[in-house]
C-alpha cells in the first residue's frame, strides 16, 4: 500500500489542477476513524490535522498542503483546528 504524500503547491499549479471546481469539505475539531475505498487528493484551505495510519505513521498538514491518500488506507483523523479542504476522489 502507498503512503500519504504531502506537497506544497503554488497558485498557478492549483489552477492547472482545476481546484476551484473540486467540492469542499469542512469539519470541526474532532477525532474519527476513516478508510479510503479509492484514492483521495485534497488541498487544505484552512485548519490543521494529524492522520495516524494503522502501521503507526503520523502525518500533519495544514493550509497550503496538497495531501494524497492511497486507496485501501485505514487511519484515524485528529482535526486540531477546524478544517476546510477541496477534495477529489479517484
């Protein structure tokens, strides 16, 4: 299984991806388990979170980060500051 990838993108690259057309998801400070049935790519607009995978890997991300989650990943989200993100599955 792949790993969670985090990248910083500039505004021009985001426009190339068509980010403005992606849906937005928002969530308050919380902690919950999550499993990915398909790959997800998201771009964090606001807030901060830590994600811990079943094998113990912990990744933290926040505004300006492009985060890719591989298909088949099971993890626990720990949102430490209310989050708002664009996302795309597949």
